[in-house]
C-alpha cells in the first residue's frame, strides 16, 4: 500500500495539470475575497470576511478542485495508463484508496490555506465598513473549507472512476453542485437545496445565514461536512463497484 501511495503521489505532482489547478484555485479564491472586501470598503453590500471566502469557494475555487480531482483518475483512462496501474496494484480497491490518500490531504491543505489567506486579506478591507468576523468564525471557515475540499475531491474521484470521462464527470459534478440546486430552489424546495454537497459544504463554513442561498440551513453547521461525506462515500462506492466489474 505504501508503494501504491508513493506511486500515486509521483503521478500527482509530476504533471502540469495538478499545478495549474492548484494555482487557479488559489488565485480565484484569494482574488474573490480581496475584491469582495474592496467592494464593501467602497460602500457596496454588507458582507463579512467569512462571506467573502465562502463566495469565492462556492462560485470559483471549488471548480478548480473538481478539475484537479477528476483528472487524477480520468486522465489515466484517456491515456491508457490505467492498465499499467491496475497491473501494478491488482486489488482495485487499493488503487482508489491510494489515490484518495494522496488527493484528500492535498485538497484539505489547499482549501484551508486559501481560506486563511482570503480571510486575512478581507478582514482589514472590511473592518469598519462591513460585518465583523470573530477569530472563531475565521477558524471555522478555514477548517470547514479544507474539509469541504477534501470531501469534494473524494466525491469527484468516485464519479470520475464510474464515468471514466473527464468532460462527463465534470459536467455531472457541476450539475449536482450548482445547476440542480438552483432548479430545485426555483421550485420552492429551499430546505432540500441545503442537502446537496455544495450547499452543505458552505453551510459548514458559517454559523449564520448562508450567503449562497440567503436562508439558514435546517441543520446545525457541524452537520454540513457529514452530509458531504455521505455524498463522497456513495460516489466512491459506485466507482469501486464499477471498477471491479469492468475491464480497464
């Protein structure tokens, strides 16, 4: 298992797409937080530093993570490298476990670091002009963003393994994160929206009203990440089942 994880880490950090996705996520999240803070300073909408980071996470940063996590598995199907991977690690569950062991910690660190920098930039810009952010609130947003990115990456890993297609996987995940909740919210099922992974993740980042939906979640903030974990577990189970049943 250690050798498999080492191999996955080598494949992960040695390709350009990994670094492009990491840099893109950082620039989008930090840039959004800075622009949101500047807007508040100039007399715009009343926001907190938490709201600025959450907005950058939901509308921009998470989609870079979706691309990063999806390519971890779908790129191997596109190039045919998956055959070598499965030959070296015959236990197919071990392949998913090794990829998850690399992907989740990196995604957590990326989310937590970007959120911390975003909060650090937004607080002085918003100070005196917007909603103040406590240390506890900033810490909650930072850790929850890291946790959400880790679980989102595992969700994408499962979907990518099941579909084997980069475009198809990114489309399905984007629909579940953004388009389907918007459609359901338009039908008046506002409480149902909060149980989709993207909404549940952002609900974990704040103890107040969600800046994305504009209404409080029907559950406490600590339940947001477990809801995301259920989605991730379901996707990984589906991916593992299909990986065992199909040829490479």
